[in-house]
C-alpha cells in the first residue's frame, strides 16, 4: 500500500472509521460480559496474545517483514507499554462501572490527540476556536464524572471505574502520539500493531499471574464466542485498519470521528446488558462531540 499521507479524510477513511466505531462500541459490552467468567487481566492479555499471533500469520502470508531493523524499536516499546496500560485500565475499570459509562470516558482520547499533535506536526496547531472546543469537551467529561458523587450513582466504587476510563483515554491518546512522533509513523500497520499486541499480551498475562487472578480451565461457548470476537474482530481486524489509517490520514481528524463510538456503546450497553443511561450522560456525550467537532472543523 502507498505510504503517502493525505490531508483530508476520503470515502475510504470514512467507511473505515464507521466500521471501527461500530466494532469498538460493541467491544466494551463484550469485555464487560466476559468478566462474569474470566478475570480482567487474563481476558485482556489472552485476547492480545491471540491477536498478535494472527498479525504474525497475516504478515507472513502477505510477505510483510516484521523483524527487520528500521529504528522503530524505541517507539514500539513505548507504544506497546502505553497500549498495555490502557487495556489494563479498561478491563479493571469495567469491574466497577458500566460498559456504557466506560465507553464515554474512553473517548476523551481525541482531546488528548488534538492537544498533543501540534507538538508533533505544526500543521495541526490549535487556534482559539479549537481551544474553546477542547475546553467544552473537557467540561463535558468532568460534568459526567461529577454524577458519581451524587446519591443516585450505582456502585460505591463507580468513581474508580470512571477514573480508570479517563486514564485509559489519556493512554490511548498517548499511544497515537507515540506512533506519529516516532519511526513507527513510517512502519507498516502490521508491525505497529504487533509491537502493541505482543507487549500488551505478555505484560497483562504476567500481571494476571503475579496477582493470582484465576484462569478458567473450562470455557463455556458464551465465553469462547466473546473472546473470539475480541481477538479476531476487535484486536486484529479493526486495530489493523485503525493503524493503517493513522499512517495515512491526519490524526486529529481521525480521532474526532471516533466519537461515534460512544453512541454505539451506549445503545449496545442498554440493549444487551441493560445499562442505565442517565440524561446527564447523554448530554455529556453530545457536548463532548460538539467540542471535538470545533477542534477538528
């Protein structure tokens, strides 16, 4: 594939983003559902290792070199470490908050990308309108988070789950910036993804072992299906498409369109898991989307 970077999102990018957003919205629901049968660290680690194996097989089939020296090791280690920490936060946080709330907080990440990209690419420097949009986006998330301190909030530790969701957003944004600001920007999408999945899989499985998290030996068809969806569809196919787009299109514009994901996640969480979606959460999501729109208009 061509390595030319485009200045605007074309039809291919828009279709790819819509597909990724719908998949990622369902991903939080699948992860939350799986927690009833498998621990958070094992779930995150095993799906990452399985996806890393698929990337290795895919790259070998297409003749893509994954282990040649190209100066990307430092950036790969950084991106992989951030990726591992991000998913540790997501899966641990889902123990304390709902999938619907988690998916909203995760998508604070476009705020991080938009704020950090001007330090990497001067062409993506922010103007006054964009700064105002960032302030609105940040305020929306802070307002949604404040709901945890009311007496109507669900779990007493919901604040912890939401905090981990916000932290995962910072880590996801940091991963995107690490890719764009390092030699990974010119590496193949397959190599970029293998760094992250491989490092995350090993780190998370080791964390599960050291924390004595139980690993189920007898898997139900339900758990197998949930893990298959997360491994093949989410962590392999959708991430491969995402990192290809990060290499070819403006990062801030890509990040802004991922705000369609919380909408899919909210609906899926309500329909499949029966999550309660408050009016404040809906309003925060709308304000978040408006803020990021002004950043990337």
